[in-house]
């Protein structure tokens, strides 16, 4: 009787072994799917971060250009104001000289 139970026991062990192998394969497949999903999420996150970095760099470049443009405009306005002030001072000095000459001319009469 022991010999009859051995084939049944062997069959049961083979069945259990096959079931365990299938379970290991299914778990491996699930782990691989999870790994692939994690890699895809990571790639998406990296792509989004890279896009944001690119956008921020473009904003920085645009702001830097705008700042440089405004700096140049400001310097041009300062130069124009300085030039106008020199011209006005020159005109005033000329006017003072002319008025002095007139006063001196009236005093001599």
C-alpha cells in the first residue's frame, strides 16, 4: 500500500511544484510590470521637469534681454538729459554774458 501512495504523493508534489512555478512566473511578470510602470512614471516626471527647466530658462533669457534693453534705454535717457542740461547751462551762461554786456553798456552811458 505504501507503493500506491508514493505515485499519488509524487503526483501531488509535481502538481504543487508546477503550481509554485506558475505562481513564481506570475509574480515575476507582475514585478516586471511594476518596474516598467515605475520607469515610465520616472521618465514622465523627468520629461515634465526638463520641460519646466526649459521654460524657466526661456523666461530667464527673455527677462535678461528685457533688463538689458531697459538698461540701454535708461542710459540713453540719462545721456540725453545730461546733454540737455549742458546745452541749457551753456545757453544760460551765454544769456548771462549777453545781459552783463548790456548792463555794462548802459552803465557806461
